[in-house]
C-alpha cells in the first residue's frame, strides 16, 4: 500500500509534531492489578489420574502447560480481506503472514459481517466474501480460536438500497431475514454483536438512513432493542450476545443497558470500544478503571470489543480528526491512499500504553474479553498506524510486548515435577485449557484438560 502525501498531511504532521512526536507514556501505577490478576484469573486445580477405570497409585513425573486462556484475548479480522486483491487465493503472502501473526498471540477472532459486503452487486463479490468468511471460520476452528460475528445489525456500512429505503415495514422483513440467516448459516460462530452502537442511530453525525427510519417507525431505540433481542434469542438462545457502543461513557449507553436489564432482556455482555486516535479519546488509568467500575452495578460481563492504540500522530479531538478523514476520503476516491505513517518514537509509546491498558483490563473481574482492532498497519481503519505490525510487515515493539504478557507473564508452566499419584495433584494456575505429560516408570502419557473458574470438582483424567 503506497503512502500518498499532500500539503494537508504535511501541515497536520507539523501541527502535531511539537506536542505528540516526543510523547512518552508515563507508567500507570496499577496498584493492586497483579494481586487482582492472581485472585480473579487463577485458581487451584486438583487432578486425579486413572487407567482402565482404576485410580493410579504410584509415583510419577508431570509436565503441564497452559495452551489456551479462558479469557478471550482477541483480534479483529475485519481488515484481513482487504489484504488480498479481488479473486486472489487464500494463499496470498500477506494473508498467510497475517494468520500466522494472529496465532502467535490471540485465541479469539472477530469476523466482519457488514451488510454492504454480503449484498454487493459486483460480479462474484458476495460469493468471494462468503468464501472468505467460510475459510476464516474453518481456519479459526482448526487453530482453537473462538469466533465472534460483527454485527447482526448496524445503521452504517449497509448497501445503498438499505441506506435509501423509505419503506420501513418492508425493510423490517429484510432485517429479520438477514439476522436469522447469519445466525443459522454460521452455526460455528458462538459470539455476536447484535446491534452495533444502538444509541448512536440518531446522533448528529449519523445521516438518516433506512435502518434509522425503521427504528423510528418501530417505536424508537428501546422498543427496537427489545424486539431485536427477543428475535435473536428465539432464533438461538445459546449464543453469547453483546450490546456494543463506541463511547461507553455516553449516559445513553448506560441507560439502555439498564433498561434492558430492567426489562429482563436476555443478553450476555456489555461491549465497550476504545479507539484512541485523538488526545481527547485516550483513556488515562483512572478513566479506564472508573469506566469499568461504573458498570458494575448492572452485574453484566464486559467485553472490550474494539481497541486501537496508534503509533502515528494523534489528533487533538474528533473535529480535527474529521478534517483528516474528509481529505483521506477524497484521496481514496481518485485511487490514492493517505495513511498516517508509524513513527518509531510513538511505537515505544504504543507498546508501553498497551502493556498498562491490558494489565488493568485483565485485572478487572467483570471483563471477559479484549479485542485489538487492527493487527496490521496495512489496510488499517481510518488510515491510522494502530497495528501491531507495520506497513512493511515488521512486528512493532507492541507486538512483542503483548505476546510476552499473554504467552509468558500470564502463563502457567510446570516442568518435571515429581508427584505422588495416590493423592490429588494440586496446582494454582490461570484458567484455561492445558496440555500435559505424565511419566510413570519409562512410559509417557499425553493428556489435556480444562481448568475452569469456580469449579471445586476434582479433574479426573483417564490415561
């Protein structure tokens, strides 16, 4: 992807240079974070070993390794289709490299199910998209990655016939047909964002469109949310459904979640986005902690559904950001790209900030997942260098920082430990899936098990 430079971008860089280029991250205090991780993300497991139905009563040597966290460390794959040219096979160099980077760190992926991409009139486009989705699902399952679909409905990223629709009654049938088909056509997808950014449908920055007209026709946001969640639960109540918003500090978002709970709506998690592409949207330690704490009274799990931390220049606020996006869109219309370059100094900032952000979020007991939005700077959303891999396919410092946290610091690894099999073997470790080896005399047995939170049962393993 070539970098397209113009005078506007030059002014933008100089405008931010003095205040942003030399930015460094002041380490967060993270008081009590490691203790909370120890308390909420780990527990004691007890294991007994059996052979041919009988408990083994001898000595042995055991090795254990956590191979998959219970906590969902996620990444969005919404950008990955754009790494390939239309009609290009799934063996393209960028796509293969992308998938390898996903597997190095993450255990959870988000697949884009945007309506415009699955209802495109260009020849074979929809077919190519569905083949791509099926490929990613199959690859994900082969690599023990759990999968989220994003979203079932949104008032943006829709085909023109939906945007321009003036017949809400007719559109309603198409909305429900689409939602039902997505849930049923992709049974492998366990997690779904139901309505992306529901409280934003009538914000000033959103143009009236077919979906917003339907919401108004249907009786407003709250009534529509009740209907949508009733419908998805009728289709399949076993899925994990999330109510997601780009600004979780918006009082309307809190009120909507409270309304849903008061009305006994079945949903599983409150979804929070955190795209930190401006100074005003960058969360401090206190702001992030207070945000998570503010939703505790609702008693719902929290998913951080979208996270961006950029290593390119930041804008002061949304107004400044919009000026850049307008220019960028104009450039793209004539086939040019105008992406912000990653700066080495800010890659250090990005790495340090991500380390603190993940640590604080992982330490909060209400949070069950955290999804990083752009893995690569190539084809990055809004042209920001928020990837963990740069535009030349080089891993940034943040990539290795995050990998070290998840795969090393937050890992349980027990090596060559002698045990008496007459008693249950006990260990304290992170919740998740383990692989192990047990050596008895000169014979080695391989096994796997799941260490579950809040389970006091002894894990019985038959060799």
